[in-house]
């Protein structure tokens, strides 16, 4: 795709996006303290705060949501089915009988429960789910897997989310036998080194099956562990988000944990030690040290080290073995400039442990910031420089934190110093972000003009213009998009297309999210009595946005001027594939005139470029490779049922690997067609890299001394 976009450049040069009626309930139901059906396992129960939050959420949805829907309009039957589906996406634990039972019990009173803040149905249904899941997962053992019939003439459908629920537990029992048989065969064959010329020997088959049984047993043990680690706040978040998505797919409830994740993703920074952690069979393992972070600077930690205990300051250590990973993260994170101590088992010497002292710092997630590269392309026997800017999201923060517009502006300045002839803005994986950043960033490519129109819940329409006269780039511009380009990405692409400033290249259209969400922190009296400042929140759709032309991007997205073959066209990843998506509409266009002297794309130039592109798409080997890849993907996608016969599946996998091998060979042959390139980084990234080099240099010097 870069090569096509660069060819087009060469030709040319010469806020945020993202009263009770009905049955009255005299007494609120509450779950019992223990769950006798799971060995006395403590029952999960909602807190008083959760009740207040649920009532606040109902009120906020009814008052603020763009569609002005009352909670009384929510279809309780559909709501219950979607909650069960969110718990049991592959439909392996609940049956139609369960669904009918919950409908009979709760459908007439569900909304009244919610308006009173009573989450009893959610916790009762989850209690049933936990019993069913733990019972079934506990029955998965290597011994049971040995007894499975691997010569069956039956088939299994692994993707069960779109299937009907099984009728009852007896039917589910049969489904589970098929599931385990499918997983055993697949795990055994996928991990085997097999091809058409070397058939799998019986000895190899026995060994791979034994290994597969062991891996599957571990997998189901981890699944069971995850369920047992579920907390009341997790149930609350799942249940209330099921409710919010009855209003539209982008409205959601964020408990404290989810709110922190959201803030971190939007701001690209957090306070901690600068380490990526993972759970490895109950042991908290360091997967990666972030460059320039305090963990790396300590020179005492390395990837694959295991964290055994955590202590706040000089307090006692807490054993974190087999603790839920999110809980461990909470212990390690804390206020800036405070001490956390870790007891570590080193990957280099597992026989000893050591204690490490680290001062928490604000960590910049530089891997999620904008970056750039320069590609040297040959155009009419002349070496021409083309700049590519990759923007993962429209991030922003208060104060001196990273902002997408400022970062892209800095990269443009660096690219101009290298005398690039054109710029490609890559938004293919950009799912959106701050509306204000989208408006400001689009303004880097025009001196002034309309960017977006926003319609609020009251019907009023506000036009957002770029009034900043600064013009950072006034030469050819291409914007790469895909079905994953959503929200703020669609504002920028759509506005610059409407203004004839950029040519859009990529999938046939973008995602199609034309709504604006606002993050509303929960502000209720009970929270004012809490010592900490952490709050749950609701992300509610409050506006729709429209391009300068008056067209909404909702559902339809932004169409490409030049579309390329793409597997994305075959995936259910667009707005139209989501439940309760708002409809498309349009409003009046904005009258405007582009200032003289600015780069302007004429219709005949775009038509000519499209014609040249279509010619290349029929002749160039890169596009033949794309078409072959799409054909193989379609073949795989069309196969929904898989044989439960070991020999038949072996033949299928050998055939599939051979097809993949042919594609790999074709891809390797394209390597010589790549353009020579170099990377361009933001100043903040370069500083962090330099800090990391110094940290590593000090570590290497210390090792030399030890040696």
C-alpha cells in the first residue's frame, strides 16, 4: 500500500470520538453470602455504592443520550439474552432452558430493578454461570481427553457465537465432547512439524497427542482460575455495559479499573515502574521493560524475572504468587515519587531471590505515539523522498503531556528538513480519540476552513472551523485508511477530502462511526465521603458529527478515492455490523472557499490517478499476492465446520500449510520491490531512547566489573 501511495504522491508533486414506572418491588433481593453448590465458595454480592452508581447511570442515560431513550423502552428479553451472550460468548454453558428461566423470572421486573439500583439479577445469573463453568471445566482432565474418539465421522463448529443456544444440558454435554475432540486434534496437529512429504508417524502422533492433552488441561485450568478471580466490580461492569449498549454500541459504563485503563490509553502515560507484566501459570512475570523507565534504570530487573512479593514503601511484603494480575498491578502502581519494593526470582539464577527498590515515575507510552519514516522512491529515474506519518490514535492530555497534533506537527517539521516531496498520513489502525485533536490536526494541512459539524441532543448544530493560520504542509498529501479507521480518523479524512486537500487510499470505506461520546464522571453524594478520588464513569453518546459537505460518516464511513484489495472487506468490523448503531443522515453543507495559494486536488487529477492505479492493480505482482491472500482467506472463512476425524484433519492442515507456504514464497519474492527507508522519531522518543541507552550502558559497565 505504501508503494501505491508513494506513486500517487510522486505524480501529484510533479467532548470526545469516539421517575420509576412499571412493576414495583417492595423489597430488594440480595444474593446469599455463600454459594453452597461450589464447595462453599464465597458468593459475590453488589455493594451499596454499586446500587447508587446503577441509579445514577439510568438517570444519565435518559438525560444525556443523543437518542433520548427511556430505560422503560429497553427490551428486557433482548437485554437478558445479550447479558448471557456477554458471559458465555461461545454458548458452552447456558442453554435455551436457562434463557427461558431467566426471562420468566426477570423480564417483567428487570427495568424496575435497575431503576432502583438493584443488581440482584446480574449476580444471580453470574452465580449460575460460575457454577456451570467451574463444574464443566473441572471435568476436563488428561484422563478424559484420552477417552475421546478421534475416528469420528462428525464435525464441530468452533465459532458458536452466531449459533442458536443448545436446547438443554444434555445437548450441551454432546457439544462439549465435540469441543474437546476438536481442540485435542487441532492442538496436536497445529503444534506438529508435518508436511505432505513426511506423513505423521504413529510414534509422533502418540507424542503430540500426549503433549496436546497436557496443554489443553493447563488451558482449562487457567480458564477456571480466571472465572474464580472475577470480582463484584467485574459483574457490575459487564451488566451495566450490556445495558448501555442497548442505547448504542459506543455508550458504556466504566468502573474504576476500566476508567483508569481508558485514561491511560487516551493520555499515553501513567505512573508506575515501567514494566509490562504477564501471568505465567500463577507467577507474575516481567515480559518487557519500557525504555527509559525506572524499572530499567534500576539495573536490577530483566525480562522473564518473576515477581514473588510486593511491598508499599517500608511496609511488609505481600505474597503475589497466584494473585490476579490486575491486583498485582494495583499493588505496584501508586503515586508519583513513592517507593515500591519487589522481591524477585531472577531468570538467571532461580535458586535465589533478591529485593529491589524502585521509585515510581510518570511513564510516557512512547510506543503509542506518532512516528514517521522517509522512503526513497525512484520516479522517472530520479530519487525522491516521501514521508510517512503513522498516527495510532488522536491522543491528548492536559498540561505538558503528549498531544497528537503537536507530535504530528513536529514530525512534519523533521520531514521538511529532509526535503520530502509528499507526505502519507497513515490512519489505517487509528480508531479515534479526542474530537479537538482531530480538528486541530486537520488544520495542519489548511490555513483555515470548516472541519466538522456537530449536532447535539437538542438538535442544535455547531460548526467547527480551523482558524489557526499556520499551514504546516502545503504539498501533496495522501491519507491511508481502512475499515479500522474510525471516529476522529474519519473526521480528518472526510474533511480533507471534502476540502479537496487530500486523496484517500485504502479499503473501500472507513469504519462508519459518526458519533461523539462524552465521559461523565459519577458525581453522587455517597462518593464524596470516600477518601480516594477514583470514580466510575459513563461514556455516553451525546452528539453526531457531519462533514463539511453535510454528510454523516455514520454507517457509511468515508469512501476512498482509490480503493485497494483488502481482507478487511470480508470481516464484520464495520459500524453496520454492531447492534443498535445509530442511523445515517445528512444536514446542510457549509459554505466555504479555499484560500488561494493552497494545494488543491482537482477531480480530473483524481480520476487520472484512479485509472493509473487500476492498471497497476491488474499488472503488479504485489496486487496478485494480495488477491491470492484474499482468496485463501475466503476459503478458510467459508469453512465453518471441522472434521473430528484425526486423519481427515491431518490432510486438511497439510493442504492448508502447503497453500500458506506458496504464499510465503510469493511474499519473499516481493522483498526487492521495497523502498529504502529510515525512521524518524519524536524528540520525546529520542530522549527516552538515549536514557535507555545510558541505563543499559551502566548495566554493561557494571557487568564488566563483576566479570
